[in-house]
C-alpha cells in the first residue's frame, strides 16, 4: 500500500452458485481441495486487518450479481467509505434487481 491509496479487487473468483449447493467444488474446471478456496480473495484481505468494503459491481451474463472489494490503507476507513459511495453513485445498474429463483 506504499504506492496506492486503494486496491480494487474481486470478492470471489466465481459467479454466484445455486443456493442448494453448500459450496463450489471447482472453479474454471479446477477442483477445489477444500470448501474455503472459493472465498480466498476475500479471506486474504481480511487477515491483513486493512479497512475493506464489498460493494455490488454489476451482473453476470445470466443476471446474477457480482461484487468487488475496495481496500484502503491502515486506519483509512473514511477513504474506503468515500470510494464505495462514489462507486455506487456512479453505478448504472443500481436500479436492477437480480432474479430470485
């Protein structure tokens, strides 16, 4: 974070999966050896103790929502919240509601 004020990262490495499925068993054809691998992108940031927020960032081709993480420098929660608010204010999809199946 020495050269960046914020990091913008995906929240997870895959689109949403069926609610009946407890967790994904593969990503892009690669088998996951444990149930936590699908959320390592979020978990990895959490253990840094940096301020982070997850915000909606659009939809997959099939209409399911996806998100991104905005990560700030240590003790810069206000910068993270300002970035999240600005991103959401600019969101052209803010009025879309994902399908409930």
